[in-house]
C-alpha cells in the first residue's frame, strides 16, 4: 500500500519522516501518552527513531496499517499521530491517535480522525472503523465521539497499557457517519460531555465541608479506611436500612473500594469518603449519575455510629451537591430512603433537600419491595 497525504480542515496527515524522531521522542515524554498508550517506558530516542524509520514504513508496505503524522497544514509543525493501527481482510480498520502536549485544546485530533476516517472509507473502501481505549481515558473517548464514533460498549483489551486496566471502551464508525469539516460531532452539540470528560479523566478531587467548626474532607477511599467500613457495615442500623452484605467482611469493603475506583474511571459515579478533622473515615457518600438523564443524579450515604448526630452528613451532602451542580452541570439530585429511616431523611432535609412524597414499593430491599421516601435538591435551590 502506498503512503498518502491527506489535507483537510487545517490539518495535514502525512507519512512519518526520519526528521520527526525528535518530535516524537519529545511528545512521548508526556505523562498522559505514557499512561494511556503502549509506548515503551522509558521512551528513548531509539524508540522514536525505530518508529519513524522502520515500523511505520513497514506497516504501509505490508498493508497492515496506515500510520500518519498529524501536522499543521500551514506551518508543517508536528502536532500528533493519527493512523490505522490495523487493517484486516474483511474491510475493518482500527484507528489510534495521540496528541502532542503542545497541540492540545485545538481540536487537532478530532479533525485528523475525521479526515483519516473519510479517506479510509472513500479511498481504501473499508466498511467499518473501530476505536478502543482503556476505561478512564476520557480524552480519547471524547475525540472519538466528536469524530462520529458510536461508543458501543466495553471490551477486554488484548494489549492494555503497562500498569493499565484490561477493561476498555469500544466504538465503531460506518461509511456516511463521518461529520463534515467544520460541523459539530454528536458529542459537540453541548458542553456537558466535554466538561465531564475533563472531570473524570483526572484523579478524583478532594472536597471540603465544615460542620460546627470541624473541617471535613471528602476524598477517595484508601486501604486504611477499610476496617472502619467493615465495622460500620456490621452495625445493626446500617444493615437495617441499607443493602450492604450481611455478614460483611474485609473482602466486601475491598470490593466496594474497587467499585468506587471503577465507577470514577467510567464516569458513572463519584464515591467519596467523609474524613473527620484527623482524616479518619467516618462515612461514605456516593453521587450516582443517571444513565438515562444526563442532568439527574441520586445520592446514597452511610455514617459510622460514633459520628452520628454531629452534623457531618448534612455538611458533606451539601458540599457534594454543590460540586455536582457546579462541576458536573447537574440540574437535580435525588435522595431516596426506606420509609421510617428518619435519620437519613433528617440529614437530607438539613442539607436543603425538599421532601416530595412516598413511592409505593419504590425499591427492592432484602428480598421484598418496600415503600421509599423521595426528596430532591435542584441547582437553583443552592443559588
């Protein structure tokens, strides 16, 4: 297969040259490229030299790939990489890309991916393009969405990044689905997807709340928290009002911590530990995003017996809700609890939630349907 040049929407895609080695080496020192791709670590000059002089020409010659440098169409400056990392005999290619750190925030890779996709369908005659990335790589996911890919689900990655997770996202693009140059892609018609990609694509933050002069920290769960989680989940009141396993042991706490880490990586939920002024675990607070309504979330929480009655939960719930409205762009946060759970209801109402009524048979609870109270907080309530 003969290498090509593609010019579209201000970007030039061209074959790699020997002179690109320095730029490739410099770009691949970037932490995000090393975190999310399979480039060697450490990335040495000889790796870049081998990539541009041997690996890339060989892929073109064999017809197994189409690696291209992404450059500014006017200046020729190197901006990134975008190419077909595989081409099979059944009309399917897989696309891969990275953006040099000095070129980010300009839509470079979206434009390059669209141009490459259009060429792949029109000139190569491919019938489908695939995109894959490790769950948590929200920047790559956003590029794929804006380039027209439909994210179809999740897949176990055959070649995950070193120290990465084998759990991946997978998307597909068919002929006729590539957005025209200069037009917004499916994910670019609003800012919410981009905003959340920026949030969940980075480490989980620490939030702060104050209760009666005591400063609380809302942070990710750590290994040192697990014993306190186990003790609280063995408390009769916790068992009565929640669905934690009964009996509850250390493996359950580790499982919950793994769930929380995975939920953040996927962008599904934000699960925070409530830590007291001595940074000791006193509770958990989860903000779960609705899969059906991007502006809706619900909260769930529990608190250690020794920390009850101190106002910790209302303060933490208010801080988390404010973060959900301002950072995630939510419009409504719901609270639900089994009818009779007055402590949970009191915490929600102190945080500003408005009681809305009772949902008959609202949830499944330990083998039976039970009635639930429902309350909500709206973004304008905090304004």
